[in-house]
C-alpha cells in the first residue's frame, strides 16, 4: 500500500466579505481581533510595537490638522475592496459622508489615500496589500517605512498596477496626487 499511497487533495474554502461579517456578528471572530480578510483568507495582522503606534498617532494628528474639515480620516478601519478583500489599513483618507459610513464600510470609490505604517510588515504590505489596492483602483497609497524613516508613495493605478512610485525621506515633502493642495513634510511623519 505504501507504494500506491492515496493522495487526497485538500481544498481551501475562501470566505467572502459577507461570510467574514457574519462571523464577527455571531461572535466567532471578535471585533477587537487583529485580523483582516485578504484574498478570501482570514489573516492575522502583524503585531505592533510602540514605534508603529506612535507613527500612526502622529500621522492621524497631522491628517486631522490639515484635512479633518474636508475629509473623514479612518484609523485602522476596514475598507471593502471587493468580495474577497477587506483589509484594515492603518489610516485612510475618505470622501466626506454625513453618516460617517455608518451603514457600510467604505468601498474603493470612497477612498482617496490609504496609508500602511510598517515596521515589520513592509514586505507583506508590498506583496499582498499593494497589488490588491491597485486592482481596486485606490488612487494613492503610502507605505510608511518606520525603520528607514521613508515613505513609498504609489499613485495612478492602471491595469492593477501603480504606474507612479516615489520614495521620500528626510527633508523631503510628500505631495499628494489624489488630494489637491495637500502636502506633508516627511520629517513631521517621523517626529524629526
């Protein structure tokens, strides 16, 4: 029997955004669990350290100061990209809705900029999340590299890929292509 071992194909089941929401509503998944839905799989998010959380807080304050009257700033809130993807970026700049998206999570058409702050998750954000953001048509994404004190700015998604990429570091100014009249000194992002 060993020579003719039977091979069993294990099939993975992909979860939809609706399946994922039902698991949260029923208590299978906790609202405070550090998870997100990526490619139909429930994924554990990377643990965060104090450098990561400080960068998120600092960015949130900077965004609120400059944009808080014109846009909604989301902090680690879900974005429904499609039926199989509902990531939770660290920050999002969203079109204004009077109900603050009470009825449903923002969709790609609601998003102007998504920001991922990465201390240990940079490779994951680049390979797993960035292509999904481009495929969904998110106009602009920033990957904030805490360790190297740099910001990778991606813009102009075409056919599932960003056609513009810039890397900004100390003493440089990040200018948004998705939000008019919005620029941010990179030094301020890192508290320099």
